[in-house]
C-alpha cells in the first residue's frame, strides 16, 4: 500500500510540474503582465520605472476630517 501511495504521489507531482509550474500558466490567466527573459530584467525594470517617474495621480479631496 505504501508503494502505491508513493507511486501515486510521484505521478501527481510530475503532472503538477508539467501543467502548472511554468510562467506561461500565470500569463495565460492574466495574472502577470509579461513574461520576460531573466537577462532582460534590468532593462525592463529601468524602462518601467522611467515610465512611472512622471506619473502623477490626483487624489480626491477629503469629505471629512483634516484637509
């Protein structure tokens, strides 16, 4: 019985890794914006931060409390 459960567990782990353990799974579901090559990480971060540098978000005025 222990051998059967070990074999079943090994099979399930293999299936899980094959189906769910890759970045494209999250990208297919819209959970991430982009999948990038690790070598491009620095360039993508710099470009993203440069784009946000000039972003200005207007906050709505408070209705109650201190101005």
